[in-house]
C-alpha cells in the first residue's frame, strides 16, 4: 500500500453512531462508512466500536490503498467535563509583554490540570480577552493598560476513556493523533449540510483563533492567539 499519501483519517464515536472517514489535502471527504444504532438500542461501552473496526479497517485501507497509521477522534460522550475560569492579570510594564502573559497563562493551565484528577485536557479556549474593559480580537498596537481580563474554557475527558480507546486502536497499530469534543465542534456548523469531519480538521488546524493549540501546524500567518501561545508549539 502507498503510505506516501497524505489523506487524514477521522472517526466519530457516540451512543447512536460510529463513522469512519478519510479526508484529502483539500479537506474533502474521500470515503465514509457509517454504523447507526437501532432506534431502541444505544451503543454501550466500546464493543460496537471494536466490531466496527474489525469489519471495516482492512476494507477501508484497501479501498484507499493506504495504511491508517494515526487517526483523529470526534467524540460525543458523557464523560467530558467543561470548566470556565475568569482571571485578571495586572502588569507592571507599560505595554503588553507577550512572554509575561504567556507564562501567566501557562501557570493557570498547569494549576487547572493539576487539580482535575483523572482527566486529560482536550480543548483550551479563550472566550474573552479584555484590556481595561475593552474586548480585543487582534493584537492591540502599543496600547496602554493596567490589567488584562481572561475568560477561559477548559474541556476535559476522563483518562480511563482515552486509555481504553488507545488500547482499541493499538490492536490495528493505529495511534490517536487528536481528540475533539463533539459539542464544541458542532457549534462551528454554519448549516445542517456542513460535514463535521471537515470542520474538525479545520479546527485542529487553527479555524478557531481563540483556541490554544497543542499541535504543530504548517507555517502560516499567525493569528493573535497563535502569537500569544507559541510556547505550546
């Protein structure tokens, strides 16, 4: 098989549906396979996922002439939790110092993660960024200020769920590249026809400039928050 291809693979997991899809470099669906639960029966645990993979992974790879080495997960599950934090940082300097603020937000991130037992961080989003009462969506040029207000959303998933999923995919020598929360992703649908896999791929590549990314991206013009959080890369 040709593993020089650059197709990206995604799987959606919920109590009602399992779907496996491949996207090309243009973010278009090449192939998609779905399994739906019966109207009266929900998928429980991951037994249906295991059977779905057993029945479809090899066929999927043969159809696309490519081994699946890593996969992006889109998950709708009750074991996600969200946490919203508001905080103000007061500066001694006259103008904004990115390294100061970056270090401050790293400390917040570390503190929150340390105090959320048995969960892994999936998304970290800046909902609001306000300088002296005024909200900004881009870098202010040499604006004088006294403090910066942050409203930050953290989204976590139980570690035991991630560990179980890693074991399932390890059977097929597939690593989990990224995990996305369904309720977060679906908020970016402009209309009912938008494909969630395409949106997920765009989000992992910087669609939401307010999300702090933990993965390296190809070089591109940096948004405000990408400049702000280069320490994650």
